[in-house]
């Protein structure tokens, strides 16, 4: 039974006829791998030379073919031809090489299943290293030079390029500035004019907070507080905490006319 959202298991045949064959796992430099990728399948890419000396580890050398060395792009550096392969036995892990063959007769009544082959068991690891000759030094210095080049460079333009013309200001900034101008900038008015607006407001209500007074006078809050401190008191206690009120000497609240007394009314009636 397969798990949810998982592809069903497909049975494949595994050919184990080459299980006992030992193979090498070879690590080559990137410049060799690139050359071999460009090479066609019908040319010789190199030769191995194995030298055995009694009591010593075998010496392995790789010599690249001229056909591979000629696969160059314009301006590309030459690569070394001779390399040595450092050998190390693989005993800590069990590694194998597998291949598979996709069936070609998929349209037949009984389709042939995909076959898997074990090509062998890895018994040695080899690392391909170049000899320190003049060709390798030139190749290495060129790679270091390219790696040290900055990704972005200053380029002098001999004509105006519209695509790279700088923008003096962005659209959203312009819209913000226009909206700010439309709302109006709070400028300081004459002190007497501000006092007249304040006295007119306090004739309607006895107590105001600073936000309401700022809306009425449309003055900068620092300038408005300077004037309020001269003619108003700031309440720090309830029930009118954080409210401004005119000082007693500036209060001129409108009062209702006093009602006529009963005696005055009778006197006027008799007259």
C-alpha cells in the first residue's frame, strides 16, 4: 500500500552480473570536465598510464588527447595536458555504480520494463591533479583575475541613453508634496488676530483642549501654546483636566438678562 500523495512503486529488473567488478571513482578538475562535455562520442579524450613498482603504490598518469586540447573558444586559455591521479582505497563505505536502460518498444502489446544494471563496486578513489607547469600557472592566474573582477563596473557613455536617464523625482513623492500644499501649511498669524480667534471661541465654550484650539486657529502648536500661556490657565485636575480656560481677567462670558422682580412689574403696570 503506497502512502498518500506518493507515486506508486514500479517493479524494475536489476542485473547483478557485474557485482564483483571493481571500478574507479575519479574526480577531475572542472576545466577537464568541460572539455569532455564538448567532445563527441567517437574521439579519444585521453590515455591512462599505470606504473607499478614493487613495494610502492601504483602511479597513475592521465594524458589528454590533442583532440580535446583543441576544443577551445576564442580567447580561452590552454589547459595542461599531463596530470597525475592520487589513488586512495575505499574501505569505509560500500559504493556502487548503476545504470539504466529505457525500453524502446513502449508501443508493443506487452511493454518491456525498464532495466537497471549494477556496473560494479567502487574499490578506489582517484583525484586528478595537474602538474605545476607554466600552462597551469597561466590558467590559474587567469581564473583568479576573472574571479577578482567586480560584477559592476563604471562605464563612460558617449551619448545620452534614455533608458538610464535619472528621474528627478518619483511620482508618489510629487503627489505627496501636492497634497501637502493643498492642505495648507500652518503659518504664524499676527498675535492680535490669534487672540481675537481665541476670545471668540471662549465666548462659546469655557473649556477647550489644545487640538480643538489648533483646528480653530490653524496655528503651529508651539506658537499657539505661547499665546495660551499668557491669557489662559491649564487645568491639571478633574473634571476639566488637560483643558485650557481663560484667566479671570480675560473672561467676558455672555450672561442672560436678569428677570424683572414682581414689584417692578407691578409698578410699571400702575404707571
